[in-house]
């Protein structure tokens, strides 16, 4: 029967069930990642964002949720512009590099 709408899976994140191994590793290597306020300055300045959907803000949020970020990582050119504008002084370029090393 068509009700005119469909049910989609819940987008709720159950932290007890997600794999936080990458986030824990990044936290160890870059303790300042915990200070990210998801302001989006890094994404706003990213040259790859418009064409590829690359976003450090989303990358960090997805890692905190245990989501797969390997596709997003491949869009980064490692230019370092995001690091220069981060108000929290997070070395986002190093965070990206550490993520890439984790997936090797
Ligand atoms: S600019 Fe820094 S504080 Fe803002 S979202 Fe990006 S990493 Fe987080
Ligand atoms: S280092 Fe990567 S994420 Fe940061 S601004 Fe450059 S292309 Fe974008």
C-alpha cells in the first residue's frame, strides 16, 4: 500500500556499538582534536570542498561516529589551508596525514 512516504533507517548513533579505534588513535597523536568546535572554517577555505565534498569538519565528526572516511581522505590535496584558519589551532593537515597512515 502506498502511503505517500517511506521509512528510512534511523540515523541515530549508538556510541556503544561504533568502532572508535581510529578516533582513539588520532586523539593520542593529536590531543587538540578534542577541542574542535565544528565551526566549519576549515571546510569553508578548502579548495577541494566545492568539487569533491572534502570537509575536515565532517571528517572529524564522522571519525567520532566511527564512520568510514577513506573516500573523503582521497580528495584532500594536503595544501594545509585548513590548518591556517582553524581557530583552535588544530593541525588539521597532520590529522589528515595520520588518518591516511592508519588506512595503509
Ligand atoms: S576549523 Fe578547526 S575547530 Fe573549526 S571545524 Fe575545522 S578543525 Fe574544527
Ligand atoms: S589540506 Fe586538504 S582538507 Fe585542508 S584545505 Fe587543503 S585540500 Fe582541503
